[in-house]
C-alpha cells in the first residue's frame, strides 16, 4: 500500500483527504513542488527529529536521515521517537521506521557514512542540526555550488538558532500566502495619474507596488487586457494606475484583482554571513541579543574544538574558558556584540541542555523553512534567526543543582536543575483537547516529565474520534487509529514516549453538562489548565472555570501559518475573555437573495439551499407525520415561514413525491429551472439591464452585477453536475436508490420538457437590507391560503410508519453528494452573475468553514506554550516574565509581549479585578447575607440571582414571597428558585448581586459572590 501511494505522489497526485487542511495553506502548485523534493536531515537529536516529523507530514517526495551517533539515555529528554530499549543503537536507524509511519506517501531512508559532496548531491535541501561549524561551512559551500538549499538548526538549552541559505538567486512565488485581494470599482479617472476608486463596501487592502489586473470594466475597456498594472496607493478606497488619458471614458463596473508577482531573493554563503550577518528579530525586547548569540554559537564551536567536549553544566571554569573565547572573537569583529556576561555564562552552562519546548519551536520554524525551499511558497528567513527564553529560569537566582543523574531527564536537568524536575513530576494539569495542538502538547509534556510520578496526574479529554484528515497534522495518530477516540490514542502514544507519564484519558466535552464530573474537587486539585480547543465558546467556558477556581490557563490557536499563545495567571493578567475578536461580518440578506458579487455569497446561498431542501424540508415532513399539533404551531410562526413550510410539505407529500429515481431527476431539472432561469428572469423583469435609479445612475452598477439566466442544457457539465447531485440527494431523502451513471440521466433528460418562463406581476424584490429584513418578517399569505394548502396534505394517519431521511451536511465524505451539490449550486449561481467559479476544494474550504492548518505552525505554538508552562512551574510572579506570542511563519514574523494586566474596577474607593470575589457561607440566611453585605461593603442589595434563577428582588417581588425567602439559607434559596437540588458535587456556587451605593443611588459593579457549602 505504501509503495502504491508513493507512486501516486510521484505522478503528481495529491491526496486531498490527507492533505486537506494543508492544501488551504500551501495550495496545489506548492504541494506538487513539495512532492518533487528530496530532503536530507543530518542529526536525529530533539530538534532534528522535530524537523523530520514536520517535513514528513508536509509531504515531500522523500526524507533521508543521517546520524552517526548511538542513542544515549540523555537523548530521551527531547527525542520523542527514541525508547529506553534503543540506548546504544544508531539514532537514525531506530528513528527511521517510526518516522516512516507518519505518512504513507513519504519514504524515510537512512544515509550512513560521512556527509561528502557526493552524498548530498541527490537532495534538494540539506538540513544540519548536530554539525560542527567546519562541517556546516563545507556542506554550505558544496550545496551552493550544486544549487541546493541549506538549513542549519540548533538548540542549546533555552537558546536556539536557524540559518538559511537558498543560494544566490531564489524565487519566491508568493511572499505571504494571503488570498489575492479583489475589489469592485466605482470609478476610474481619465488622467495622467488615473485614479481608481473602489466601491465603499470595504477597503481595497492593496499596498504600494502591488500589481492588479482589471476585468469587466465597461467603457474604459482597454483595461480588460489581462495585463498586470503596478499601483500606487492613494487611500483606503483609492489607488492610481498611471496615465489613462489615451483610454476611453469609464462608464461603470469592473473588478481589480491583485496579482502575486514572483520575488527573487539573494542569500549570502554561510562563510560570508558569519562575518556580515543579516538577522530576523525574534523579540523586540531583546534588540541587541541576536549579534551576541551569533558570536556565542561560534565561540561554543571553538570551545568544543579546543576541549574536545562541550562546557559542563554549572562549571565556572568552563564558563571562564568560554568567555575568553567569546571576547577574543568579538574583539576581532568589525561590528562588535554587546556583552551580557550572565546571559553568555548561562549559554555556556546550557550547552548540553535539551529542552523539548525549545526543540519544538526551533524545529517547527526550521521545518517551515525547508518547505519554503522546496516549494518557493512564503518568504524565507534572511538569514539568521536567534531565539532564547531565559525567562523560563527562576526570577531570583540561577539553578545550581545541574549535575546529571544518569536518567532520561539529564538534558532537562542541565538547563533547569533537579529541583525544577521534581516540581514538574508532581504537577496536576488538565489538557482540554487532543487534536493538533493537543497532540503536540502531550509530546512536550511527556518529554518534560510533567506529571511523571504517582503524585502527579495529567488528564486529557476529547470527545472526537480520529479521521483521515487528522493524520496530516495530529502526529500521534496513525492510519490504523482512524475511528478510535483521540484522547485514548494520544494518551497511549504519549505514555509510550515516557512510560513514567501519569496520564488519564477522558472522552468528555467540557461544559455545563459535565460539571458534575469536572467539579469543585476536580478543579481544586489542579495546578493548571492547557486549552487545545478549536472554538471560542469552549475556550470562554474553560476561561471562566479557571477564573472561578483561580487556576493558570495556557491558551493557543493557529490559522494556517499564523499562531498565537496567551498565558493567563490569576491575580496578575487579564483572562482570555477579557478581550475578544470582533464578530464575523454577516452577508446582507438582499445580497444573498438577489445581488451576490463574490463567490463567498454564492457558496453561502448554496449551503442555505442544501439546508432547506435536504435538511429542513425532510425535518418538516417527519414532524408533520409525528406531531399532532404541528400544523397548528406552524400557522403561528412569523413572516413567510408558514407558507414556505406548507408549500414544502405539499411538494414532498403530494405534488412531487418521488416514486422512482426518474422522478428525482425530473424534480432536479425543475429546481434547476426555477433557481437559475426563472428567478433570474423575474429579477431582470423587475430590474431591466438598462434601468436607472431615481438619481439617474445605472441600477446595475457597483456591487450589483447584472445577471443572465441559464437554460438547462444536458450537454453542459456544470448543469449535469447539479442535476446528478440534486437527484441523488432527493433519492437519499426518500429512500430510493440513485446512480452516477450519466447515460441513465441523459435517457431521462431527453423526455423532460421545460415550460417557458412567464413573469409574475406584483412580485417585490427588496434592494435595501433593512427592507429585506422587514419583508422576511412580514406575512406574505392570508390564513385562508394557508388552510387551503394544509387541507391538501394527506392525513398523517394515512402515512403511518412513513418517514424521510434528513441529510446532515458532511463536507468530508466524497460519496454523499453533499459537496457535489453545494459546489455545482454555487458555481451555477456564480455564472449567473459572472462571478469566477470555485473548484470543489476551494468550495469545501469556504462552505465547510475549514480552518487552514499546517503541522509546522502547530509545533511552534505548542513549543511556546511549553515554555510558558516552565515559567508557571518555576513560580514566576512578575508579569513581564510571561510572554504572549504571535507568529506568522509565512512572512516570517515573530512578536512577543507581556500579558495585559487584569483590568481594575472600584466601588466606594476600593479596587478589585476579575480575580477577586466575596466569599460567603451558603448556610446563612438571605437576611443575614443582605445585612452583612450592607454592613461590610456599604452597599444595598437590590436584586440577586444564581444562573438564570431570580433569588431576590427588592422591587419586583411580592412582600410575602420576599419575606419567605429572607428566612431561607442561600443554599435552600437556590434550590427553591431553580426547582432542583444542588448536586452532591457542588461545594460552592456564584451569586450575581445587583448592588447600589446608598449615598448616590447609583448601581455599582462589585466582585462576584461565591457561596461555600460546608460538606463536613
């Protein structure tokens, strides 16, 4: 099977099921280039295996690994494919098979012997992770001579570097990977500096020097020649294109679309770059550090050459020798590095250190550079990148207990010391999610030794099962794991990496429904929570739990090559929910219904059409058959919904109830005619192509694209695609057997005649969004018409036992016709409106709301989370110690900032934050609570609730009820108001108090109130 898959890749075939998320990042062209590239990775240490893992998942043609070293126990600190039984064996040999399991399309081979000029010739990219500087210089020179790319990646404890040399002339086809911007035009001036004004629906988003092509321009048609034109930005809605005086007068319409231009990038050799380095800054707060680390890595190589070994952890003597070498090298440079002796001595001390999160960060970054070298997609690092995270060490003093212990953790101990390791092992953490980020975090946690003892515990929960598309980035899963629970497989894989890991797998969704399981006792036992979630709602819920229980939270997310991390520390930082992204802008109703101008509009329309025809209508049929009062309830609904529901019932049960697949084909053609001919002709009947507005402006201008109708043509592939998909879905709904056989369709289609279109008078089509919304809520039929349709329906008793099959949209099953239908339906509407159609892959991404993902970004983000975890365990108290991160590997761009402080509020001159609360006894009466609240805080209680239950109101509650409740304990009060007892798992609950300042009469914000139940 593997050999067959490799042959498929060699012929340029791309497995869209496996690479689906990555394809939305790289695109097909870049993936094909990747599939032609052979990569050599020398050094199977922690960073080397991280690079290899991500490159194999990325889908290159082959990966060859090279390492002459035997496995040592220390290697297990961060090389996640090694086991204790491998000690003494060759590192590359034992890694190869486990690496090869990640991707059936990518063979993994082992290269033995020296890295000679001849040995590197077959490879597109050579990666060096454990080489001396002399070997790096030799390989780089040989690679440049044969036009190969070189990537050097190295980590030393909490320090890392990446170097790239892609040769003297490297072509980047797409520098940032963003979708080309496209804007509709409002006007173009006829001038020496022709100014293009865009429609005010949105900013054009172009930059100076961008190139655009024009299409659909009326009047100034010379612009429709397909020639890219360089622009100069004049404002958010305007740009200039040069002299347009010799062109015709602009009339209306037109689209300007950005054209990505190839960029040629020049790289210096490693030899030249060592003297005159070009740096990519990783942290603006460490502006002077790259040059210092640039010299430090060279001084470390000189130390190894001089002493035959690396500096010993914590050795002051070795630190002195290293400093002498550094100072000597630095003194001979034209541009001298700043000298921070503490940082440099820590660098020397950590030379033998191995920290999994740092390997993960540097390995993820370097792997993306390898993929850039293979594909030409995204801007490479130019040329040196240095990164450190010394903030992970204790805020006061440096570790001193650095002596090796002869265990798998010696690489970690050489950086952090034995005391830190002991703390790590005793930690109790909750990992929510075992998907892409969850898998990477489990690897990092296992390598660190987090919860690797009887006292510690790592709980991971995920209710999802493994799918084929997960395998491309969720590296703990293998093809034979598909359909198994993610949490079970991921936990077992992590425990295989570190058998000491005390990990427990759950298959539960976090939320109010599982609070009996994840209760007070559970959260009180935790040291922290790490989120690996893919939706905002779940993130906000876990954030609220962490705030309530005062637990640290590690938050992260990715979007293609972009990634972010956030650390939430009780009483120090804001929480995840303190700031939110603006909500997604919805598509106006009238745009969807009548005036689409982007493919996103037609795809949303097609998704809505699928829901109505194959989900909602079958639901309505089944409810009609099962619920005796269904019609009565339908009649009460607002707007046009009653009429639409009854008409769909009549169509399904009376006028177009299919008895054979031929009936489904006929129905599909009728739907085609109604949607793509009749509705468009009715629109043009209401608004003819030459219609003018009351201001004398053409109606069909700006974002309103004048459509043209389709007459069904069985020889048109797109028309046939729609009918095949629609007919088969209709058959699925009614339990009939369908087919993809084109001959069957053409036989039936030859017998179908379509009546001519007859325009309807009195049909109102709204052009204003507010009016369209109002129209949607205005009844369009009288009760008599509704009752007439209802009377035509067969009584449910006549259809006892009958039901239809509701179709739940599933984008990833290519056999179910769902995406076939949505793609065809969208593209037909797009061609109605002269919008560029989208292929099935792009349509799936937009309609299925697929989040682009790539393994490299996931790795980098997870590594950054792991570094913040180390700071938490070291007990960092200063806000500036922690780092929120944002990365974009495409640009490449890295930004780190200290977390925002928790916002402060105040009441009666007293400050508080979201982390503060009033703790009260749940066994006191409501009267006692109100009296003590008023006496302690000087505030009057006006109203009080718990969740959705109103407990007390000084002005909305009757005097008798108020008096009764004042005598109840807070616990009894909550149980009475909610009409259910508090579960045995509940130790505390939150009271929402609306308080008033008696001096001013104003409502005031206060900390939330936590009522504690005595369980003794």
